[in-house]
C-alpha cells in the first residue's frame, strides 16, 4: 500500500472530526423570570429593561452577601465552640484573669537587635515566636516582667503586619527602643546562651535574663556569647543536658526557651520544665524530672535552647 494515500486518509479522518462541544454555562437569572423581593411583580414589570437588570443584580448581590455573612458567623461560632472544648479538656490553657495571676518578680528580656542577621523568612519566624511569648506570659499563673528591646526596622514592620502589638497589655510586656544595658543595671544582666560555660542553677529575682531573638540556623555560632562578652555582662546556659539527651540537633525556639522559664517558675523543677516544653521527637533519653537529682550529662558541654538560635518549630501549630 502506498504510504502517501494512507497518510492522506488518516489526515482526512482527523480533519473531518468535529470539535468537542463547549460546556455550556449554567443559565443565570433573567429579568423575564425574576421575582423581586423589594417590590411587587407589577411594579417590576413596569420598569425599563435596564432598570429591571439593575434591581435584579442588586437583590442577587444582597442575597449572596447575606448568605456569605451567615456562613462567616457560623464558622466563628464553630471556632468558639471548638476553643471552649479544648480549654475544657486542658488542651488549650484558658486566658487568666488578673486576679488569678501572681507576678513572679523575675525579669526577662527578648533582645530583638538581630534584623541584619536574618532573612525575611527568619524574621517572620521570630515575630511568630514573639507573639507566642506574649501569649504564654498572659496565660501564666506566675507571669514574668517581660521586656522587648530594639524592636526596629523589619521585625517591627513584620510584627505590625500580623498583629496590633500596640494593644498588648502593659501588665504583661514592655517595649524599649534602647538596648538592655541602657534600661537595666549592667551588673544585673545575664545573657542566656548555649555557648556559655556557666550553667544556670535557678532564677534570681535580682537578675535580668536575656534571650536572643534570633533565628539563624546555626550560621552564627557563639554570636550571643560574644555579644555578652563585648558588653561585659554575665552569661549562662540552661542545664538541659542534666535532664534530657537530644535526638536531633541542639536547637530550640525562642518561645520554647521562654516557656521553659515560665514552667520552671511555676514548678521549681528544671526537669519538668524541659520535658514539658521540648518536643518529644527531639528527646532521645530522659533522666530525672526533679529539681536536681538523676543528672545525665550529654557530654557536649553545650546545652540546647539557651538563647539565640531557633528552628522551624516556630512555624508548627498560631498565637
């Protein structure tokens, strides 16, 4: 068989095929069969056709808008119902009334002077952690005297884009444009950093504990320690290695460090604070939940989460 006639036949067959019909749009309302709700049908029929269309569009919009609002209201009611269930089950702590809280007298500073060390994604992450720290302090039985210093430039803008922090309760947080050495007595300052050789035993109401507001993926080792040394202030690390061994890299988030401090204030137990806050997937071994017994050193001399570093935990689970 000659290939050219065969090809022509095939080509002819494909050419003769009719294109698939387009799917017709569902018919919308028409002025010819529309029943108005804001006027009688007789009055509607007397209107010019252009005016009929205007009335029809307005009524259709109002109906859809009201249905949308009803759906939004129902969504909010359902969200409130789920929140009440989580609070009742203890899954979500309820917001404390001022009379239920007893100030701990402990002062904690979140040092936000690291905008130039972070990319946009990391700034977004640290601002999320900042919101969680504030929420944790509001819900704590024994809240700390929380201070946020040097919230400038990108971090301030990002935080302002996601929440109206100007309305945060002055009872639970204070903002300072200056650095912490200009706000507190220098001899009272203690920078919490994982690189410090000094291990923290407890929390002294006469001291001010600083947590570095930095998400750096370990790009800047010893950054917070070197900052503390340059400023001539004391530094220390949390005694996490005495109570847990980490299954992953030795990093926790800023809000987790803050939660550990709050938990220790409430329980007077580092072991309880660490085991309750550190995600279980990061814990390889547990030893002792009490205040000082059953120590199990991890052998590295550098404990997790003592200020300055963070990872993607900040993006898991909203403030």
